[in-house]
């Protein structure tokens, strides 16, 4: 997950079995760290990707217990859910999650963070042949990244 990428992987928090839900008393950082570690492991194993949504939902539920405190994490998780459901072919559902992520990052003026879900939304609209939305999103992205040295790979 992009937002929590700075957290160290915590093997000591990793479950030993496939059915696992984080304990509520864990700090958000622990949940995000666990999610990062297990999403990598599950996506890298054949057939295990469906289990990732358990970790995403658990982290999102925990973040939503204090939404004012965890807006950045909620926005990142919304983007991750969008990625997950888009890969499953659920385009309309993915669009909703990407848009939620974009709205939160935009409202917080987190421009660097906004680039990722906005790029994902552009990809979705491109795959959907929604050329009008593609044009709007590509202009918005160009305006956000013009003259910046970060996210150079997102240049259009």
C-alpha cells in the first residue's frame, strides 16, 4: 500500500493461518504494517489474492472508528479497494472507491497522494473507453504534476 509504505514489515504480527482479523486494540500503524506485509504475500501467491480484501476491510473498519484521525489511511485504503475490485472486473465499484480516495486526498490538499488514485481512475476510464472522462482526468493530472520532480512516471 502506498501510504503506509514507510512502515517496517512486522513478521511478528503475521498470522499463522488464513483466517485472521486484526485485534481492535492494535494501533493503526500495526494494522497498516500487517496489511502491507500480507497483501504482498497474498498477491504474490497464486490463488491467494481474494484473502487480501479481508485485511483491507479490517484496516478500513479500524480506521473508520476515528475517521478524523485516519483520513490519509482511509483514502489510501479506498484506493487499494479500487485496485482490488478493478482487477476483479467490477469497474463501477472500483470507480466509486477511486473517487472517494481522490475526494479525501483533494480535501486534505495532499497533491502527491492524489496522483495515484487519479492515475488509477484515468486507467479505469481508459479501459472503459470513456474518452470524455479520460480527457478531463488527463488534464487534471498534467496540471498537478507539471514542473514537479515527484511521480515522474505518471507523466502523460
